[in-house]
């Protein structure tokens, strides 16, 4: 008769299994590893906190053309208006040209999505910087001043494209996910508040033009006031920029969009992470790689008709490919698709626009002569004859507006927004596009947003 | 033939006897070393008798010092053996084909069909290895009641989507499509490290991952050789899955690999060769039909075709190409024959103490498209079992290794070949170069890109898999055993995808030579110490298991993109590229559990099982980390005439029921804290971070409450065995990615959500040995499932993100869209019913939480599905026929035809579109031809979202026919060769369906449907 004896192994095993019952709670405690930081760590000190802000400048990389800072503010208003035609681009671009944007157009969805992603980033950084201890007051002011401008810029273009938009000022999704659209006036109010705060935060700080700075806030504020018809305020802000002496118009129009341009108030250096020689998204998209390629986007006749052949801007800022006997004109402000021979940054605001803003505001303020000086400054740089002082005041306004079209064509939707602020959109577009309707001035709120937030409403006509 | 399998060979245990009687103990095993229960043991000298318990053990009092035992039972051949008092013997008996005594592997234990209380379906090796498949999951199609298995396409390596008993969680992605709840996959006791996730990072022909094929990808189960599998068990109800606690909520799939058998060393060699061709597809228009369509479209639109690319007026097919040429591009690209070759060698043998098995398989599949592409793999499996001489210690080691190499095309455009104009010119010139212009017209845009260029976008995926499991147990003292299960599972994928210059459009220099290199590595280890207690109490046997489990999972992905190589032949080099950039991703997960299970079988009549589990997962915050799960199951065997061969109709009857709570932690790690990670690149030399998620600190376990009742009956001397089950799963604490509007900064946030989802249904299965004679045998196996999925409750749905996605009271897999009303005979365009019931060409789309003209169009869930197997054997010939069927609604070919394109544009369409409206008054099936697309043709654009793009996709498919001939052996060979068979097989032979499209399983149109394969095989056993 055999019977197993309790031996040391028995006790050891039983104890072992029992101990493992107890010891386990700690096993599942795990820290973030593998290249991630918790938000507490990100906003613990100034080095990491600045990296969070820098992330915003890098973030644009994910959104070639789709994001406002990636060329969307140029391409889509250009297509929807009378500047661009999608000669060699997908059918989704054609919907913008035809002013029949479907609510599930993925390009339209991306504009909205990337803008709100960036707004989230700003809000997260604002909330985080509030908690940061290991940071100098000066650094904190600098970072807050920068990101407020990024938020204001996003909201400015969002409301220009969509009208009323949800005004999101925190990261709390429980508070935000059912927020309806906020009235445009309120959005503008926030934009102005953000920009004036940014001015205050940055007034003492000398920033490079590749980072949002005091003057970029001021220049954007001038533009916002202009859109609202607050000409006196716009003039005041534009004046601050022009009179700062920090910027000057480039003599040679070829150099206006180069990285060395003295005219640049704020420009983004594109995060060319893979070092492919890409300089700007607009250059990459607009400039065909060789003469046998049909450009993706070609300039429409109303733009081409504005220029005389001797206009330096016509010569240098418009390119042309001739294929099978057809002429394809394309915007060439940014000269290069990919190269290392010329450096270009993506310019958000530049001095010439401030001259034109000031010219218009001065004229509307009755300062005819001063307005003419500003206008002629731009004309002369383009190699055109200056207007004489004998010109009619009403005519001068038309000249200023036309000069804006020439100087600022395919640049941040300037033409589209001018037509809107002047109330000329319908009467201008109607004769040009037979399908135009009164609702074509706004893009549709993307379908997914409406589906996932039942409190959002759609723009008329979609 | 039923082959029985166990994980652990039990030892002979002596039972202390106080009296001075003659006594002997023993254990009953079959030739495979598996223990046999319920065998009657009597003595030749009469009087005493006993029965082997569920571990095969028995103890008997002898009449004299030495006696002779007789073992009998309905499931075994009678055996006699002499025995003396004090002996401890192993009685080897030969098992007969008996369903009730078939061993079923459960989590951490095993039982027989007789005592099975939970809902478990076992698929044995014959049903897996007989089919000419590279992926074992495909062998489960139609075999398991309650489980749906679908191939995503017919190419070798393609992902297989699997779901057990329906969708539990509301989980649409950003585009409103469902992600299915995956079951837990365990291979030889170890959680398979990649589970059923697709292992590729890049797109390829196998993995289009398009809007039509959300689950597209490369399946990790290609790495598991079907030839190495002994059985696959699918665990469904609470009783069976609760032991897996938090991860058993969506069912469990246990894969067990082969082990060696006692006896002479045996070499088994198998060689198979097959040819595959794509199945039935719809014919496309020829050039005459196509050009007529095109001209008609321009006439309808009132515009003139021209040669300016980019607009709908662009018509090289009308203006440049030869109208007398008619090509069948679909046939050119997908009409080839693929070759499948497989060789398998298995060596096994051993004795009572040590058994081993070594197996190796080589398999190569080529593709149906032109070019030198193939999927090949070499796999190796081994199993070693050992027990010490005193039988207290035993060990089971299993090792699986495989290497897989898949070469295919890195572009998904290959499926676009269906749409190339039929009069498109020859693809190659006399020198064999791709043609990029015709008649002086250059092919600048994608509309006219040379389709052969798709094949010059090479893709390669190399996968290495190692799955090693060690299971050791030691009998500590009588009735108490210590066991440890240690496992390591790893799968590494290496991908490469390149754009060659040869395949690039010479007119588009934006595309330079690029190559991307990716790795995707999964690691997982597990340690599970356990104690097993076993004792007779009253008239029953109590078994208690206590254990803990520690698991660590790790996944790491890298991707390197390179650009600017000087030569196509350098594309496999990173060094050769002047430009490169890298990204990586890493995730980690730890898991632990304490679990226990008590099982008591009283008088072989009443079975009670209780299990509990407390799980902790690193995926949740400290407060919500642990969850408790458990189940109760009971069974009553009301008739069991195993021991009395009375001729009654019902020989066996069992009622069973179970209730329990299981869960899920199926979400990604660290959703409970706000995470930031570095952004690739730098801004003026400075690094930046980006936030990764919206966080939810309260995130915790999901749970599903499962209820099941079933009845098992054995009829006609147990030749007919049937099972019927009813189940209901309630999921009211779900773990979901709650969809958010992007104004919140992200598209979703991980949440526990208390919408109530009910999955219920009936499952029936039947095994009937109709004839069971020496020379002629015929048996049938059949199963059918009737599932039902309902969203029972969703508080505040009207103001939620799901207001226009779900309807309370309908399935989660519902179809919402426009109700199609036919073609207007006057205007010639499609019409739809609006909410008021009027026919309109452009209905109102849902918005702001209102469905508007959207309607509930039905459920896409299967109504029923199942399979029927027939096995016929006459002398040396045997024939297996397996038929699979499924009834459901699905997208038909029109969804593809009208998605993002029009009929009349510069792409070919199926010939059935001849039945289109041409003149007022026409009663046609399809709207008039047009080239106007998108926003200017909303009527056409909305069609894929209407009921017109869906239809019945019910099918019955002869999945598999296999004829095996046992070769007559010459006398002089018999010494060396024990068995030789020749087999002829056919796979996906034909399909009965009224479905409109290429295939009712993969649905849609522009894809590769499951291939039809013919196979010849030779198997020799030495």
C-alpha cells in the first residue's frame, strides 16, 4: 500500500500558489512607457511645455492642403470663388469648384477636423501652462501669446468658411460634445479678445517671424477688423505693423515668398520630416514637377485678365505649362515643389497686405492722399505705373480692391473673403457660375459632425 | 472516427484502504494515452464490479490474491487482464466511435461530452486538415453553431473575421461601421499574441482595407499550420467561458495541437497539389456595349467629349482608342490559375512514459494574377510528453514555429482592373515595356493609367511565429496536484512595399522611387500556477481548481519610409535612399487573475460547476482595475443507458443550464490618462509633442451576462446525437469608443456605456451514424443557428452621437438608408421614397439627429446559418461532402458600381447595365447613362445608400468534397507501409444563390471572391 507523504515540495507549492494570490495587485500597475508622456509631465516644466506648443507648429504636417495652415484657406475658397480650377485633381475638389460640396466630402471634413484638433491643442496648452510651475513668467507669456494667435487664426478662417461655428474654449469633452454653433459675432468677439491678449503677452518679447509674434497678432487683428468693417481700428493696427520698421517690402517680387523675405510678418517653416526637399504645401501642390504635367490647380480667367503682361507679379507669380496645345496657368508665388536650392516658408501674413489694408482704411476714413501713397507703394513694387493724385475717390476704392486681387491672389482666400465682407459675393459669382446660389457662400458642416452632435445645424442649401 | 485527446495523462492513484481485503487499482486509457471514463470493470470470478471515474481511474476489491478483470462498455472493446492484489495497472482499451465519451478541452480542464454542461463545439483534426487551406480559421466555416466566419477575400493570407454569438457592444467607427467583438484565441494554453488582429501595416492586394472591406488585412493565423492541429474548441456560454473571466465575454477559441501516441514510431507523409481559379464573376460589357453606353451618356448630358483630362468630357476611349478592340481585363488580371503545393511530414511515437511528435509542413500558394507572386510558408510543430516512473510528475511541451513569406502587389488598384475600358490598348510594347501613350495621346491621368503598372508596386510580408507552451504537474499528495502553465508567444512581421520607376507613370514625376519598411512584433508571456484538488464525496467526485494567471503583452511597430533610390533594384535597401524617415509605436499590457472552479458530479447524474475569476488589467485606472466574474452551471442526466443495452429509443438525455457574468477589456492601453507623444520631425530644431487621446479616468471592465439552457439527446443506441441550445446574452456595461464630434478635438473617447444589447438565439446540431457496418458507413453531421441581435435600451439616444446610427428595438447591424423606388420612366433617373411616401429623385439626408428620409431597411445580421456534412465510406473508398449555408441581406454589386462613379463615365461596368433607361416611357431597371458625377448628380450619388444597392445574399455552398481511396498494398510493402491513401478534393465547388454580385460571402463586386480549388493528395504512413 503506497501513500504519498507530504514533503517539502507540497508545502512549497501550496504556499507558492497562495502567495501568488496575494502578490498580484502590483503586477498590473504600469507606467507609461514606449514614448509617451502623461499631461502632468508635459506641463511640469518649461522645456516640455514648450515642446507641446512646438507640437502645434509641427502638427500642420499631417494636413497637407486639408488644414488651414496647410494651404486649405487658399485652395478651397479659390476653387469656390473665381480663382482656381481643379484641372488635374480629384472629383472632391471639383465639388468645391461647382459649389456643390457634399456633406460627406472628405476634404471639407478634414478642414473642420484639423482646425478643431488644433483648437484642442491650444486649449490643452492653455490649461496645462496654467499649472506649470517650473517656468519663467516671460516664457509663459510668450507661449500663451503664441497659441492664442493660433486659436484666433483657426476661428477666423472657420467662421469665414462656415459662418457660425461651435466656440470651444476648453478640453472637456463632456462640456463640448453637444455644444451647438455659436453666433458669428461671438466668435469674432473671441478672436479679437484672443488677439488683443496675445498682443499684451508678446509686446515685450522679441520673437522670430517663424513663431507667432506681437506683429503677427497685430496684423491678423487688422485683417479681422477689416472684415468687420471697423476701418479705424484696422488702420490703427496695420499702422503699428508698417511703422514698426521691422519689415520692408522686397524690391524683387521673386523674393517675396522666399525664406529670406523681409516682408514676412509670420511664416511657418514646414516640418519636412523626411527631408524630401519640400518647402511649402502650396508649392508642392501648385507647382507641377515638370513641363509635361498638367498642374493640379489652374488659374481661372478672371484672375489672369486682371494683369498686364508687364506686371512683375504676372511674370513671376504665375507659371504656365502648355500641353497638347492647351495653356495651363498655375499660381507660382511659391516657386518650388521640391528643391534644396531655394528656401521658402509658408507665409501667413506679410507687409504688402498691411499696406493694402491701411490704404483701404485710410480712403474710407477720407485720407485720400495717404491711401494713394500706400496703394502706389504696392503698384510700384510690381513694376506698374503709380496712379495719379487726380484719380476719383470712388475709383480709387475700386483700384485698391483690384490691387488686392492682384497682390493677394491665391493667398489665404483673400478674394473670397473680400467679396464676403463687401457683400459682393452673389452679384460677382452669379454671372460667372450659372449654378451659383445664395447659399454657396458657406461650406456645409461635415455630415459626421451633424450625425455625432445632434445639436449642430446645417447651413442652408445642403 | 473520433480521436480523443487530453492535455494531461493522469497517474495511477492508490486509495488508502483500511481493511485487509485484496485490492487493486488502475487507470483505463486508450491507445492514444487518453483516460477513459464510464467503463464497467467486473471480475471474472464474479461479485464485485466498479466503473472508471472521469479520470479513468478505478479501484476494485478482488475475490482472491490474483484475479482477472473484464472491462466492458458501449464505447470500448471488451478487454480482459489479470491482476494481483496491490497492483496498480494501466488497462489499455480500444475506444469505439462514441460521441458521448469524446473528450472536450475546456479552459484549464477537460471533460467528456457526457458531462459537458457548457456550450462547447469541437472541431476535430479530420475536418481541419482535409481541406486544402492555409488558414485554420477557414476550416471553421459552417461548422460551429453560433459562430460566423467570413473570409475578407479569396487571396492567400487574407484576414478572416470571426464572431461568436453576435455583437455585444455598440462600436461603430468614425464612418458608422461596426468593429466586431473578437473572441479570445488560446493556442496550446497560451493566449495567441496577436489574437485575430491583422498584422500588416501597409496596404496590399490582400489587404485593401477599403470602405467596402473594413476588416481587410493579413491574418495572423496563416502562421498556424492546419496540419498541426488536433482540435479546435469553441466555448460560448457563461459556464464554458467564465473561467476566462474578463476576456471570455465574446467567446473563446481554443486551438490544441497534435501530440504523439504510444506505440511504434510512425512516419506520416502527405503531399498535396491543387489548382485554384476565381469563382463565378459577373461579365463586364464588351467594347460595342461600352462605347454605345458612353456615346449615349454624352448625348444624354448634352456635352461633347474631348481630350482634356480632369473633366467628365475626357474621352480617349471614344476619340483615340481602337473601337474594334475588345479586351476582357478582368480575365487578363484575375483569370489565371493559382498553384497550391503542400508537403507535410510527421514523425511520432513513444511509450507509456514519454511520447513525442515532430511535424513539418511546407506550403506554397501562387496568385491568380499575372506575375511571379506567391505566399509560402514553412512550419514546424513539436510536442513532447513525459511522465516520471513514479507517475507523480508529468510534463507537456509544445512548440510551434513558422515562417511565412508573402509577396504580392502593394497597391489596391489591382481590383480596379474590372473597370478599365474594354478598348484600352495593349499594355506592353514589343520590347516588353509598359505602354503610356496611344495614337499620340499620352496617358497622363489615373483614368487612363496602364493597369499593368499596378503589378510593379511590389509588396512583401515576412512573418515569423513562435508559440511555446510548457505544462507541468506534480502530484503533491493524494488528491492534490500542483500544476504550472508557462507560455511564450511571439509573432513578428516584416513588411516592405515599394514604388518602382518601371511602374510609375512617366508623366507624373511627383512619384519618385519610394520604399517603406515596417516591422510589427507581438510578444506575450504567461505564467499560471494552479492547485487541483480531487476527492470522492458521497456518491460523487469533487474537483476543485485554484489558480492564478500573470500575463504580459507587448506590441511594437516601426515604419521607415525611404525615397530617392537610384535604381529599382536598390529598393530593398534603406542605405541606398538619400531620404528616409522613421516612426514607431509601442504598446504594453499586463494582466493578472485569480481563478477557481469547482465541479461536482453526483452519481453520474447531476453535474454542478461553479467558477469564479477576479481579473486585473493595466488598461484601467487604479480604482477600476479589478473585476469579478463567475458562473454557475448545472446538468441533469435523466437517461443514461450506457451500461444496459436495452433497446429503447432514447439512450441518453441531459438537461443543462448555465448563468454567469463574463467580461471584456478589449480596448487599447492607457485610455484612463491623458497622453502626449513626440511628433516626428522638428520645428527649427525643436521637438514637439501632440496629445494622443481624450481620457476617461473612470474607465473599467465591460460585462456580459449570459444565460443558456440546452438539451442533449442520444437516440437509436446513441447513433443519433442531438443538441439544442437557447441562449441570451445581455450586455449593459459595454466598453466602447464613444463617437464624438471632432469639435471635441478627437473622434472618440473610451467609455463604459450602459446601452443594453441583447443577443439571443437557438442553436441545433445533430450527428447521425445512419449506417455503421463493417463495409459501409454513412454519417451525417448538421448544425444550424438562428441568432438575434437587438439594441434593447439606449437612454438619451436622440441627443447622442448615435441618433442617426441606431434605432432602439433593432439590431446593431441595421441598415439605415433611402427606400429605393425604381427608375422614373419619364425622366430616366432613380427615385426614392421620402418620409411622406412620395417618390423623389433627391431625398433629404439625416441631420441634426433627425433621420429625415432615412428609413430602417432591415438588419444585416444573418437570419440563420450552418452546415451539413456527409461522410460515406464503402470498403476502401470514403467520400466527404460539406455544405455551408447562410441567409442574410447584403450589399449587392450595384453598391460598388454606383459608389463614387456613374454608369456612362470612362470606366467599364457589368453587362447587366444594358437594361438601362434610354427613352421616355422605358420601363428599365437602371437609370440613364450619364457622365455627370458627384454633387451635380445627387440621385446617382445617393443610390449606394438606398435599398436598391442591397439584396438577399442567402447562399448554400458546396464548400468541400473529398474522395479518399485507401490504396491496396502489396504484401511485401505491408511490412514497411501501414497505410497509403490517395485523395481528390474540391473546395468551393459551387454555390446556390440568388445573390447579385460576385460572391455572397465576400459581398460586393470589385474584389477577389473565394477561389475554387481542385486538389490531389497522397498520404503514406510508415
